[in-house]
């Protein structure tokens, strides 16, 4: 998102993805060698089939580099610094990341993406990428913003309040949608039961 100019924030982790798990472990030694030849110290924090996290340090500064794999639903495109995923893919991945881990940077990123795509489109993209996506799960994730330390957001006061207010607003909208869908399901079940000649339990 930073590379594409969709959000203005610092980062201490870089993510690179292959299309298959085996490719990750094949390329890791070459990545480590290239970093060391450039003067960095490199260590493996996580080393699993299909996922490697490197700690990369030079002097007093460092970052994490994640090498993983992921399916791609939308075509990649060329950027001056290399191949990058589409903004639709990025929007889906970031929305699912917010749902899954609800880190401070996820709130900042999805807030920026919501301004570009709209909240409903983000839900659609996330559902296209992950068939297990549920709006109630996303609402639950949005409600976790108050549990995060304010300093984790690295935003000024107006920026933080904007993200916090947006999260609360979207959480409320999603819960309303979920309740409306539940009511619609109850009405449909009642109509099916009447067609069968009896009311379902609870009616």
C-alpha cells in the first residue's frame, strides 16, 4: 500500500509472495545471500514450509521480511520497482488481515482503502477471496480497536480519531446488516414452514 501510494505510514515489515509454497523455501537462501552481500545481518525468525520470516538488521535499524505464498484472483501488474499485486487483490488481502489479526496497521490501511473502494466493495472483495468471510466476524474485529494501545497507530490526534470513528461506524453498519439478514432468514423459514402446513419452532 505504501508503494502504491494508498497510505502514508512507516513500516517495519516487508511482505513478498509466491504462487506456490515450494517456491518460498527454494528462494529463501538466495534472498538471504543477497541481503548479506548488501551488508545486512539476516536471521530466520520463522522457518516453515511455505512461510519464512527473516529479521534483517544493519546497525541499529532493522525490519522483518516475510516470504509466503498466496492465491491470486486478479492479475498482477508491473511497477517501476517490480511486479505488484492489483489494488483489488490488496484490498481483499488487507480486509481479511483486519478480520484475522486486527493490528493497528490493519485499521490504518483498511481505513484508507475504504475511502477508495467503499466499505461494501471491500466486503465483496474479501468474500471473493475467502469463502469463509462473514460480516459478523469483521464487525467483531472492528470492535477491537479500543483494545489496542494508542501509540501503536503512529498517527496524529485527528488521524487517530478519524480511524477510530470510522471503525465504530462500520462496525455498527455491519451489525445492522447481520441482524437484517437474520430476520430475513427467519421470515423465509416461516414462509417455508407455512407452505408445509405448520410453523417452525419459535414462531
